[in-house]
C-alpha cells in the first residue's frame, strides 16, 4: 500500500487491474450525529451530490455509522473530474436546496445499517452515537440549516479526509477542500447496557451482539464458527432460516460489536432465537474442533488475499486512519488467526458471551438461561420489570372515554415531578425519564413526545392523558428549547389505521 499526500489529504493506493476506482472518505458518519440532528450527514451527502452533472460512469455516495464516502470508477479523467466536483460542492454547499433534498431523503427512507443490527446497537448504547442507528429522529425536514453548516465545517475538510485509489494518482488529480483539524471523536463509546439480556424490538428476525475488542483474533475465529454452525442447523438441517449473517461493527476506540443476524420463517422466530442462543451457549461450553477452526481460518485467507478485496482493504486502512486506530494488514491478521487454538477461541467466546444482547421480534417471549444457569433477563428502557411510580408529584390519568374502552388505559399513568416525567405503560411497566436525559421533544399541537437517551419514548399527549397542560408547560420549561421540534410533515398519519388502543410506547423506532 502506497501513501502520499495531495492538497493536504492523505492518499492510500495500491495498483489493481481494471478501471481506476477512487473513494474520498470523510471521518464522519451517522454515529457522529445527535438525536436532534439524525440524518444531517446524509443531507450533506445529498446536497453535495445534487450539484453534479449527469454522469454515465459508476459513481456513488453513502453514509455509514463511522464514515461518509464519495466513490467513483472510470477513466483517469472521469475520476479527476468527479473528485474535483465533490470537493468544490463540499466547499460551497448549496444549502438553498435543503428543502428539496429533505423530501428526497424522506422518499429514500434508508437506514444506515440493517434493522436487526440497528436495534442491537440502540439496546447497547442508548439513543446516542452508534445507538442512534434504529431511530428516525425528528425527520429530514426538521434538520436546521445551521446543523448542516456546522457538520460541514467540523468534518468535511482536508484534515478529516482520506482518498483511496486502486492505482497511482493521476497527475491532474486535485482535492480542493478547505483545510481543517480532525475533530475529536471520543474513542470508545460508553455502553448503556453491558448485558447479558434479551430485548424485544421491531425486527424481522433474531440477532445477537457481543461487545469486545474487534481486533481479537480468537473471538473473530469463534464468531465465524458460530455462524457456520447456525447455517448448518437453521438452514440445512431444520429449514428455518435462509440467511445467517455476521459482522463486526466499530463503535469507537477499536471496540464494538460482533453481531450475528438470522432470518426466520414466518411463525418460527421464537424457535430460531432459542437455537441461536443454544448454539452460543454450546460454543462457550464445549468449544470447537481443530477442523472447524482450520476451516474458518482457511476461509478468511481466501477472502482477504483475493485481489478483488483490495478496495475493501483500502477502505479498512482509511477508516483506521480517520479513527486514529492502528491498521493491521491481511497478512498480520492471518498470522494472528493462525496462532489461535480451539480452547483460546472458546475462552474468548465465553468471555464475550457475558456481554450478550439477544434481540427478538415483537410478540416473541423467550425463557433462556445464562451459562451458569441463572435466567437471562429481559433488558430495555423500563427494566427491571415491575417498577413503581413515585407517590409524590402530579398524577395524570387517561381520559375517561379511553379508560372505558381500552383495558390498557386503566393502568396507564403519567407522573410529573420537579425534574422528570414517569409513566406506566399498558403492559404495567414503569418508565422514568429525567429532563436531563431528554434528547428530543416532538411538538404536536397541545401534546409533546419526549425521547430519552435510554431509548425511552414517553408520549405526553391529550389522546392518552387528560388535563396535560401543566405537564407540557413543565416540559417546555425543563428541556432546552433547541431540543424541541415540530412534528415532521413527513410523519405518517395514523388516521387510516383504525381504532388502536392508546398505550404509551416504550420504544418507537421511526425509520
Ligand atoms: Zn422507557
């Protein structure tokens, strides 16, 4: 891998056959946003791309959890022109197009990562950083132009970029970006839920996340063995799943999540979740054979040494550079894997399993045990289950008509104290949301919906609670103005969905 610097931007390149591929990568992704500014990075990307003329060669732009990249492949001249145009656009972003591009984002409605992994991240980290992945936030039309300007000024400059190329830089290549300092990104993100827990979310199938050092070779090997065993059992033996997928998701400072995501045939989600957990326990207890381990190491060797993996390898090196973490090349990673023995892999997996989060679809309840036989408890914003509302404070009940018609409304309560709102939902669970933990307040006429950093969403709306004027006034006074926003014009109306019981929501993923 060759290194040079062009216009203040580090360039990593390695020669590969085929047309020149380039990716201009910035060290800013969706996990650098806040709840209030969810989507601002995607909006910056769209505004920049909206300035380009129609192009017939391959080009794209995307936002991941940790980086934003603008990529192109074609002739030297096409690559040079594309990169110059992107840099110029970022240096003078057409913010007058913000309204139109917000509409485009609403239509695109894409998540930054698959929905199961997104929910696992939210369960682990709360409504902050990587944990924002499952949340839609205020909506693209509620992103302030100041947030767009601030994001570009902070992160989209030469000091926070790297250019990746699959060939030597063309002599005419220029990267006319403004200079800047790489922003402090805070290292490892604090964990909200250390696990082990199972959690319920709006997901199509179960998933598992283990929190660990992502460069650990022993756990990397065990993670691969687990996926292969699940493929054998869930797909080939039982015919319950089509796809078993694993990933390593960086959340800062070299740490992150080893994930396994499995889909499930309709009606089989509970069974698939149980098998996923059972196989994880079995791997932690009994380990693996030499042959299973060797098979996975051979698989990594084939994939990582394939010449077609070069763009991905450059991408890893670039991401490490932008996050100030050391990059290990494929050979070094394979050497580390070759030194792993089955018991080392088993021990690494057993240690990581203590951090397990198992997500299951709504309406699925599981009864599972930890390796020591203790029950695996349910996590989530209202847990441990069975909390009590404070006896003091001001109590609000659902309107009389709701209490008569909906059984859930009979238990629902809202309590306002000096520095928090408490609520009991239709399930009987108590949620405590201090004003200091609020990350967003949706203003919807006379009502408010509060979103807290621990994935807690508390509706304070007249449809659910009677006489809320005093609570709304306290919320407006207790939570900073800049966290308030009007309900998005793109928010889906519930009007066509028939008569639903008004139960407070505990988790409202709005993607
Ligand atoms: Zn809650």
